[in-house]
C-alpha cells in the first residue's frame, strides 16, 4: 500500500456510465462520512459487448485519472470491468481495489439452500465465466446458470423500469432459469438493481435476489476499517481537515455531462450539482 495514505482522501468509483451510481449510492448510504470521486465512461458505454483487451485498456486509463484525484481506494463499480480488469488492476495498484463480483457471489453462496444459482448480466460478464468461477471455488457442488440480458441496460436507461415491455422481456430472459429450479438470482449488472421490483414480480417471492452493489459497500467498509482508512468521523470536533463538513461527491464523465446529471438526480438521494466532462483518452493507463 502507498505510504502515508490519507484516510480522509476520497474513494474512486468508476463504471462504464451511469449504472455504477447504484454502487455509489450504497457507499453513500453505508459510509456517509466518505468523499467520493465518480467517473462514468459515458463516451464509450456500453462495456458489456466489448473485448477483455479493450475493457482493460479503458479501465487502466480511468484508474490513471482517478489517481490524479489522490483516491485512497478504487471501486470498479461495473460488473463487466470487474470481470475483465480487476485481477490486473489489483496487481498494478498500491491502494485497495475492489470489484463487484466477489461480493455478489459470496452473498449468493450464503443465500442459496438448494445450490442452484442463476446469474443475469451483460454478455461480457456471462461469457467471462467469472461468477461461475468464484462460486465454484466457494462450493464445487453449486450449479450455476448464466443468462445474458443485453436489452436490460437500454431499457433502464430509457426509464422503462416499470414498463410492461420490460416485464415481457424479463419473462423471456429468465424462463430458462426458472425451469432450472434456481432459488437465488444474482443481479450481475449495475443497472439490474433498478429492475428489482419487476424481477421480484417475475421471479416470485421464493427466489432470493442478490444485489452486488449493496454487498460491495459492505465489503468496502470492512476493507477500509481493516486498513485504518475510514474517513474520520465528521460529528466529532477536531483539528483534522474535513471534520464537521459534509462529505463531498464529485462526478466526472467522458461525454454528455447534462444527461448523466439528469439520471444521477433521478436515482441519488440528493441533488447532483455539477458534472464535469473530461477527455479520458488523455490518460495513458500506464502502471
Ligand atoms: N456497467 C455495466 C455492467 O455492470 C453495464 C453497462 C454496460 O454494458 O456498459 O456490466
């Protein structure tokens, strides 16, 4: 780990676009003292149908950018980027780096009673086999059934989270998983927690829905606590910088800042005041 890391430094969170805000939202809820720098790669979204080499290059550039903001830890709040880039980036960085996949897999492993677990995600995540790998390492007896749901991301981004069209598509996507008798379903894409109500209706009450965003925030908190990197409590008076002030959240995107801001305001529990557009290609991604 980098020497002398400032525990009051921000946490860097990134995603291919807006979806990672579901993870940022959980971090804000569970760790209200923490400052966050969020980057959404809105110029190059979606990641879900791109190759591992491309996603790794993009992720390295974003990590280089976040490091210019002196972040103390990085959360890869995108399932596809976690699937393709976490392993490499973790090795290259001297600060804690966390993805969203392990948290989701561990929760599913605890939730399942019959060992039959479904995973819905982008094509990239499903084809990488990463959820399957982590779950099998936990218990080789698990039976895992993956299903790519490429239409969900655009439907969510169009605001059709409660629409009958989305429900019809969801029924088609999960039909096979229902035949397999799964009792647990991992929502393995940043956008899917926003379809939770609809998926609950389609899957029924007896299937546990796992939201990796929630669990990632739990894991992050444990990791920062263990490393002594949690932000100083803001309620106490003291000399440390940042005490007493509310947490700061900064948002950066690679394209269409206004559109991002609109979506952010629809899902975050407070108003996003300013989103800055940057040229992510300027960041070399060297490590
Ligand atoms: N953030 C992506 C994920 O969680 C979904 C959107 C995309 O395909 O870029 O996999």
